[in-house]
């Protein structure tokens, strides 16, 4: 059973033929006995004659037959592209050197121009950006294993050390040797305060916010920060850092206000795709793990999406609290289910 808000959203999707809702629900028309996708190009039905269904199977169980124009009982073009682009992502991830746009397009059976457009629309980034993110993560992983910087650079597929060093700050957020040794000689300021959710710790490097941690015990939060950056120079926040702390607390108090501070978060290419999708969920709204997986073009990666949410170390700024289970229940939240419930309740208030 849909809520009134969901019903309104569904009808708006039908009115606008919004392809983003394809697969999320289907609608049936009592006067014709058929059911369709939200994006169906057929003549728009009268609102009082339609009903909404969670799946094509549910619509058929209710006695409706599939529309011959939008073919809701078959895979949509978006779903086909999602599966196809997931295969291309795996090809990029396993390649020793960055594949060319032409070779990737050939593997997908598309022209380079069409492939580039479909990949970006499905995955959210260009093929080149995705390949760069994959190589960046290889460097991070290899450095942490104690491999020399030169070996790590070439093992990741960079053509030269010069090209890597020109962008090393963007790739790993700190100098390569510092990253490998857990943040040695990297100054990281932090402060602990209180907010309506309890204790809050904010930490930042010179690149941006590295952690926003929530809890009940300030000491536990500090130990968590030390565990994450065992070799960094952890420095108590000074007067200038108070402004950063105030902005973060302001975000916690009013998530709809957003935050204009840069983030310095590190993760795999996949995690960054998930985190970017989370940041696009507006305050007051929620999305399911399966919806996030579909958004990043990997509909079968639901468990991996949940894992990426759990790995988020920047509470509120990357709003993993807005992700719920398919049945609407609140699932695990690293800072506590009750905090998740309170955050969602506050964001839903006008």
C-alpha cells in the first residue's frame, strides 16, 4: 500500500512520463485492462481509472495484461544498458592499462559517441573518470601494502610517475608516502562538541573534512579517529577551526541547509559512486539500497551498496541515513538506529 505522498509522486511520474521511475512501479488502467511503465508514450489515462503496482507480476496477478507499446513485462532499455555498462565497468577494473574509448565502445557494440553518452547516463561519470578512479584506488591499496611508490604507480597503470605526481593530491588526498604510512606528518585538526544527537567529532586535513563522527562518549570518538589515522599529527582545533566546527554542527541542526566545506574522504571507486548518489538524495526524502544500486548502474550490487554506506565516515554530509530497506524499515546505521530515526523525522518536518 502506497502512502499519499508516494501516490502523488507516482501520478506525477506518469504525467511527465518520467523514465527515472521505470521499474520502481507500474500502473494499470481499469478501462483498458492493461498495465504500463511510467514512461509509456501511450495517451495519458484519466487519473481515477488507474492503480499502482509494485511489480509487473503484481499487476498481472490483479488481472491486467502488459501494454504492447512500452512492454512492461520485458527489460527496459535502461535495464539493458545498466547490465551492459556493469560489464564494461568490470572490464575497466580488470584491465592492466586504461582501455581506450574506442575499444570500450567496441566491446559494448556501440559507436564511441553513443557509448560515451550511455555510459555517463548510466554510471554517472565518464568512462575516463571511472578508469582514473579505478587506478587511483589501485595506488592507495598498493601503497598500504608497503610497495614502493614507483612500483605502485606503474602497477596501477599510470604511464609515468610524472603524470601520477601531477595529480597525487587529488588521487589520495595527501602525499603518497604519507598515505602509505597512515598519515605520517599530516596535520589533522579535530574538535569534539555536543549537538542534539549527542557527542560529535569533526576532523579535517588541509584538503577538507575527513570525519564527522557521532556517538555518546567523546573518548570513544577520539579513539575511533586515532584508529583511522594512526600516524597523523592529530591537533586539537584552534580558534579558526571553531568556524569549521560551527558549520558542521549547523549542518546537523539543519541538514537541508547543506554544507559548503570541501570533503577529504577516501574510498574505492565503487564507494565514491555510492557516496555521490547518496549526496543527491534531498533532505526529507529516502531511497532504498536497491534504488541506489540502480542509480549507479549496478542493480545487482545491493549488498555492496549497503557495505559502502557502512564505510562512510562523514555523517550527515554524506547522508547514508537517508537509505532504507525496500519494505520501508530502517536498517543498520553505524551511529545508531535511533539517531537515524531522529534525523529522518527532523528532515521530514516542514
